[in-house]
C-alpha cells in the first residue's frame, strides 16, 4: 500500500468549482490522489461527495478549476475523453449493469469494444475476474437474476476488466441489503491490498479503518478535513466533523 | 359474392402491391427512424435540431400531401426518377414517401423507448470508455427497441393500412385503387369491400399478436 516510485499524483484537482443552478456543490476543491492510494470520502448527504467522485471521469462537468489525471488535463469530450474513462473504473451506487447483457458480456464488453481484445482472451479474463469476486457460477445469467451484492461484485469485475489505473466507488454499498454489504467490502479490501488506486465515497467506517490511507471529510461542498483514518475517527479536528461522527458512530 | 370471385384475381394482384409497398416502407422506415432518433438524442445541437424539425414537419403533414409532394415535387419537378416505367417509378416514389412519413413515427416510438432506459445505463457505458455512438448502438438502442416492440407493431400496422392511399402518389395499382375502379364499373359491392378488409386483417392481426408476444419475450428485466 505504500506509494511506488512514481511521485506525480495520479489525480490532481485544483480550485475545482461546480454549481447546480444556484447550488454551489463544489467550492474551490484542491485534492490529490497518489498512485496506489486508497482515499475514502465521507460526509453528510448533499455535501458534494458523489459530485466530486463523478467529476474525476467527467460524468459531471465542472465550472472552474482543473482536474488532471495521470499528468493530463481531463479532455472535454470525444475520443480523448472516452480513452480517459477507459482508464478510470467506476462503480455506481445502483450497480448499472447492462440489463440486456449476461454477466459475462457485461465484463467483456469494454475489453472487446474499447480495448479491441480478442474474444477468447476477453472471455478468459472475464472468468478469472468473476472467479475473483466469487460470481463465476453465474456468468450466463442476467443482472436482474442476481442479488444486489452479487451485482455490485460483477460491477467491480467489469471495472477491473479494463485494467484501470484507478477505480472510483460512488457509494458502492448504499443500495445494498445489510447482509450483502460485507461481501462487497471484502472484495474492495482485497483490491486495496493489491495496490489499486481507489477513491471511495462511502459511509462504511469499518472499511475506512481497514483499508484507507486517508480520509477526506466533505460538507457543504468543501473539504473540511483530511487525515489518516485513525486520527480522523479518534481525534477529528473540526466541529463539523466531530458533529457528523457523533451522529453516525453512536448507533 | 359473384363479383368478388370475378374480380378476385385483379384485387389479389392489387393487394400484392400493398404487401410489397409495406415491405419496402417497413424496412426503410425502421432504418430511417433509427437514424432520426440517433440524431434526436445526439450531443450535437445541429443534428438534434435537424431531427426535431424533420419529425415535427413530417409527422404533422397529412400522408396524402406527403405522397402528392413525393410524386409532383420530388419526382416531376426535382427529377427524382427510379425507373422509366411510370408504374414502377410511382411504386418507388410512394414507397419512399410512405417510409419518410412512417419513419417520423418510428423515431418517436423509439425515443419513448430510450426514455425507459435508466440514465445509469448510459453512464456505465460511458464510464467504461464507450463512445457516444457505441453507447447508443450497444447499450441504449437495444434496450429501447425491446421496450417498444409493441408500439412499433402498431406503427407498422398503421403503415400497412396507409398503403391504400398510394393513389395520392400516383400509384394506381394497389387493392384500394382496383376496388375503386371495380366499383366505378360494377357499382359498390359489399363482398368485395369485406374481402379486402379480411385480406388486410390477415396481414395486420398476426403482426399485432406477434409483436405483443415478442414484447413479452424480449422485455428487459430490471
């Protein structure tokens, strides 16, 4: 989990601003994510966490500032943007598996159509990844036939199939039944151990403690506090963070 | 009943033209409608505007006027000629006009279908690096088509019945034209009238049943 030789940050946000109409959802955000780092973003709903996460692969455009990924400013649109996105995996709250395609096809689609990998090797790789997330037996089923936890693990395999430089997790366990949260978190902890660069928007404090290098606390569109998980959870510096933690840790 | 039997061969020949018009207009309108809906949802404002104008103009123009324009405007004035044989030429002119007209309805049915596909599907497609065109053809349209198989069936049924106004485009060989000609010489005949109705129902009823069945079979479970 230590940073490797390359010292340039993988992601760098400088003075990023974003409005939804009158609502200022991202206020002068400055943030870097190093290679191999696991960054957890927590904070109250509506605080801009998801918007921040989605801005990194430009599913949300920004109004001001710059976002640099792997030394390159995010392209505005077109083929260059598609290429960037293929290097940034994304796992959504609502899984968003392609509903008309089988589990295997969900995982192979990107490699086949974006990376132009041969069908056979895409299939082999898909089965390896599905094995890794424990869904290989369901490869020929459709997403709706799987539980939420299983679907989310497929979504992780789909992201991994692109060999991304980073994976963004936008509240990956928030839509899951409680008993399915752990199976998804276990896969994510495994990824973190393997050195994947991850930005995880989550309310799962257990995951933050087990796997994160750094916690970013966001509220009202601003980064209020940044710290190691241990420091943050035991010794938060700001009232806003302490207030938030007291609300979620007491029950 | 006698007159139905007597004129059956001529009427059947006319009806065959309706079938042929339907086939051509069906295929072309599905293709054109797909292109139009791609324009209407594209990120390029010019394409979106062109698609919107096309649909709103064509869909709100009476079919007889579309066909008359195809024949008088496109063919006679602007010189769009498919064949030197007048009958063959007017067949293709009418087929084209009907396809142009029907494609606006195909487009709108498909657009309704696209609206049933959750936004997350397009986001996931873009997130793995698919281009707009790939997202549309691999993820969005396949799900949109499945959602609107039954409405598309209705559009096709309407189109098949619309082949009977081919006369407006100068094509005088379809079943309705033959029927009118027959009535002009022998007087109105209820058996002939009913015979044509039955022939059309034999074509359109199965389409309704088949697309209904297909819609259930292809439905995307979410």
